[in-house]
C-alpha cells in the first residue's frame, strides 16, 4: 500500500510561466504572487462579482487551495532532492 499520493484536480497545477501583466492588472498583492496567481485572479473576480458570498466560489477556492498545496509539495520535493545532492 503506497500512501501519500495526492489526487490532482485538473486545472490546479502550479504554473511557473505566469501572465505578469494580468496579475498586475488584477492588483494581486506581491505577497500572493506565486505559481498559483493565475487561479487567484479568477477566485478574486468571483468573490467580487458575488459580494464575497462564501457559497458561490467554492469550486474556484478549492482549485486555488489545491494548487497552493501542490506547489508546497513541489517545494518539499525540491528540498529533499537538494539535500540528497549536498
């Protein structure tokens, strides 16, 4: 039994190549600009359009949070690989 595998929802993969102009135009704060910013743009738009109704943007929020988790897993794996080299 191999545990620890995470099911990846389509569209929740972190992207290294971000549309920086779109992120800037969406006024995403610098602290939130990472490999999941492309999803945060859509989530924030949904939130604004629905007056921050917590029941309306669940899918977008789930995809964004999963992307952040996947990005975290990538950083952990990169650290493990780096430790093996050193």
